[in-house]
């Protein structure tokens, strides 16, 4: 299944960092990343953190989601002083619902993994914009610009 702009975003309620919960509530940026504390994922989370105040000013919640366990996400958040919600989808149900659990290839090896993708939803829970196969550089700023248009 591939989610597109204009379709309802699948609801979720997941364990998150700081003994919290993450759910789709109000305008939300949901960024999926393959694995905490790897270079690309770290840079992406740092970029969203750098823009966290601007997202809050726009009334938008930022949630990063991976299949890592919460304890690993707590360490990742503390190590890099991240200021966004990080949610754990250990069983992969939310990744499946959003269509980001995909076949990947690396060095001739094929495996299943999380595609780096971002979804912007409005206050009614409708997907307004989708970024797939994200390049990290400049991505958080592009998402912020779109979020300000909601």
C-alpha cells in the first residue's frame, strides 16, 4: 500500500521516548528512519531538532519513527540532545500501514528495511504531503516550509 496526499493517515499509538506515547493528533510530521544512531538517521533527527521551535510555532508535532526499541531511542535522544518525539514500532505494524517497510538492496544483498520517508498530516488526519526516498540534506527545512502552508 502506498499512501498519497489526500488520503487518511493510518492512526497509531506507540511507545515513545521519555516514557511517553506517540499518536497522530493534530498537524503532524511523521518521519520514518531506518536505524537510530547511524549517520544519516542522526543527521536527519538533528535537523528536525534544529527546526523544532519553528514546527511548534506552526502548530505541528514532529515524530520520528523507527523499529528500534524505546531504550535505544532514549539513548539516541540523550546522546544527540534531540528535541523531537521518537516512537518505537518494534513489530512494524505502523511501517507496514504507511508503506515504508520495503525491499532494499545493499552491496548485492536484498533485505527488508524501513524506507526513509516523511508524511505531513493536517489536523483532520489527512496526508497533505509525502516525501519518499528522502535525502537528508535540506529535508527538514523543506518539510517545515510545507508545514507552514497548512
